C-alpha cells in the first residue's frame, strides 16, 4: 500500500497542445505532495483529471488500487479546494459544509455532527450562519477546506490554495494547512506555481514543465541536487556555466574546463565521462567573496572578478560579479564577507570561491 | 456624511425616469381607477358625478370563469416559458462568445417583424389547410377533422410563443453572471449533473427567474389580441372583455373597472410575494 494515488502514463491533449505528456507518479497515503510549475505546465490539467473534470486521452488514475479514470467527479473518493473556493453564495457556511453529506443522503444526525466537528476544526463554528460574502478571504478558504474534508475524501486536492490571499495571511494559512494535514492525515495534493509554498507545504514535490515531470523529490533534494537547470532556476536562484569534463578524479570529483573562468573541481555525481560537455550549477549563497585569494592547497575553487553592483536585502546582500564574459550572482550574509567591515563596493576586485561539494552537474539543455 | 450626500445625488439621477413614470404611468393608472367610479354617458364618454353602480356590475358571475381562464392561461404560460428558458439560457451562457451572440440574435429576431403579422402567421400555420395541420395528419398524429385553430390550446401555444423571449432575456442576463466553477464544486461534492443544475444553478439565477416570471405573467394577463385571433368564442380573456367594453359597448367606466380589477389582481399577489421575500430573507440572515 505504498502507492496510494497513482498517475500511470497519463496524457491529455487540447487541440495541438499536449497539456500533460505521459506523466507517471505515485503518492503515498497521508503524504502532502505538490505539483509545482509555471502557468501552462499542465499541473492544473493533471489536477482536473484527478478530480474527474477532464478525461485523460491515455493512461490511468488509481486511488487505493481502484481505477477511477472513467468515474464521473461525483463518484470519486476525491474532493477539491478550488482556487477561488467556489463557495455556494446562496447557502450559508453551515449549509456549504453540509452540501456534500446531503448529496450523499447521509442521516440527518451524521450530517449535523460531521459539519459541527469540521467547523470546529477550522475554527469557524461561530460563523456558521453567515453567507460566504460576509467572510474574509482566509475564512472563505477555511470553509472550502471544511466543505471538502467533511466528506472524508481519500485524497484532498488543493488548487493554488493560497494564491488569493495577501502575504501576511498566506504565511498564517501555510502553518494552518500543515496543522490541518497533521490532524486529519488525509493525502493532500497541492497545485501551485509558488516554490516557497510548495517547499513548506509538502513532503515531496513534482516539478512540471511543458506537460512533463522534470523531477520528483523532497524539497531539500530539489534545492540541493536539481537534475535540470529548469528545476535549479525554478526552485531558488542559480549560476550556470557550460563546460567540458577534463579530468576525472577518484573520489567522485571531476575537473570542469569553463571558458573564460578556469577549471573548478566539482562532484561528478557519477554521471560524467571525460570530454563530455556539461552544465555546472552553483547557488549564489554557496559562493564566498574575499578581498585576498583564498589559501591555495585547500580544495577550493577560486576565481577573480570585479563587483558590478550590489543590492541590500536586510538579511542578506546580493552581488553581481563580472569575470570576463561571465556575470555571476553571489549572495552573502553581511558577517560572512571576510574583507573587513565594509561591503565591497562597485568596482572592487574580489575573489569568488566555492567548495567542490557545492557545485552541481545538471542536465545539458538548450534552454539556460 | 459622504455616502449620504452621494446618495442624495444619486436620487437626482432617477428624477427623469421617476417623472416619466409619474406622468405616463401613475397618473393614467389613477385616472383609470377614478373613471370606474364615474357614470357612463350615452355617447361613449364619461358623465359627471360619482357612482358605485359600475363596481356592483363587476359582480356579474359571467366574469368569474373569464378571470379564472385569464389567470390559469397566464400561469401555465409563465410555467412553460420558465421550464423552456432555464435550460436554454444555461446552454447559452456555456457556449463560446460567438455562438452566444448568434443565439441571442435568434431570440431577438422575431421582434423585428410586427406582432400582428406573427399571429397571422400562426393562424395560417394552424389552419385546417395549413402546413402544420397537414403534416400532423399525414404523420397520423391527429385525425383529419381535428381543429388546431380556434381553441384554448392554440391560445396557449401562441401565448407561450410570444412570451418566451421575455423569459429568456432576463434569465440569460442572470445566467451570464453565474460562476460555472460552482457546478464543478457541486459535482466534486457528489451531486450528479441534474442535482448540480437544480441545487446550484437554479438558485444561482433565482433573481432572473423572479423577473422572468413577473414579466411573462404580467404581459400574458393583459393579452386580448391572441385569444381574439386564434382562440374560439369561449376562449376569451379579461383583456377581450375590456376591449369589448371600450370599442363596441363604448362604456369607458365599465372598461376602467375591469382594468382596475385586473391591476389589483396582479399587483396584490406580487406585493405579498415581495414583502414575504424581504421578511423571509431578514429572518434567514
């Protein structure tokens, strides 16, 4: 029973466009899983196929071993929290939450206790008689969650659950969603374009691009070891260098020749052979800046450059550093700049350095 | 207060329409009611002095079946028009914008030709030698001697035909504003297609339903041309009686009394419904 929700080679075409292109993935019971990607990547279409609003051209969708591909939405053990909540304006909060149970023709007593308990869970009991129009954005969202969860779905789908909220409320609802997920233990599938949201909400994330899944991994793995430059740029910022593997070393490291910069030593990830063209990725916060050249002999990659500009963000400062034709982004906490009290100003010559373990080989693609 | 001064300025905006309503609707209506209490003179005019005689004449039991026929014909017309218009506007609001404009145009096209001409068209359609009758006879749906014309069925059919656009237009305006994501939500929560429609779409357009119902009912109640042209001798509506009092009897007070009575018969239930609705809504919230 490890694979609870299974997407099995699902393809969906709209006209000439492949919205979802041969996607396969499996979600464990009780997992919080995110479909993350830019708009038009197919994540919403995939969600609508799980909910039953779209039918796949090919492939199957299974929940707890049951093939639900051909079932209409009302017969699926799946409920949805819609992007704009889609609360029924003619019903009050209580009636909205009761809707699913009423459609299921459950006994009156069960409906009453189920709805009351769910309103308690989302802390809306005192608003039960209000209409959706009288509620704040955060309250509406909690009604939408309660309305879906009261039916005890096996999978809860949440379509951009935080997109309609302002920043403060969003941070609050992030924690709230995590709490609710812990309390009910249902499998949650989030759809979002916001990497921060996906990282803090989910156990695992599927990063989607142009109808395909680029990588499925835990938030840490996606950030630390992205397999493609798309994933690397979509989750966080990244510097990319195209180069050639020139020297394989025993401990799983490879020296990469980069035109106009030098030959840094990085982890090979076991995917590299000599003379192969490859792409190297280094996160801005993994790069250190010093006024003097770091001590040689340390296994550190160091390159000279000139500060082109800097932006102060409070918790950190970002620098753009010119090295030949390369423009490299470095991100520093103020205390970590070891050149004294002052920050390097425009035109300062500095040394950039990063540890070999912080360089990542990613898939070579046409798009940078 | 800002909102207060804005409110009074908005009042000014309604002045022209209020003046229009006052001059061309309220005052004439009052004149009609007043005329009912005047004696008739022999030349078809209104005499001097006041009398209750005309009001007493209204108690003539011959009016009762006519009033009843007027109400049930209008009621059935309203019901059928709503039943046809709700699914129609549901579809109109769901199709693409191009198709939507074509459908809207189709609804409006009949208004481009004269009302009387359209009734004449129905007359020839339903005529014993007309195409519809011949077709139905040929298909063995009706017998050779069946009459489609000059009966209450023909009146009802043409009433529905005439009033249908008046149900479609307000309902379409409501359906166009309806958020169809709500139907997805209903399906998601276990409602089948029919229950999503009846439990979410229909309540969602209920304002449109009310205005469509009022529109169709009020317009049907006052009809007299349709029963006269396609109905039989025993299919008169109250409008026919009023027309008869005006044009052939030349008894304006009597016509006014009938018209006033009809006005009351329509207005009182509408007032009761709207008061009950307002009261009910307050209690619910």
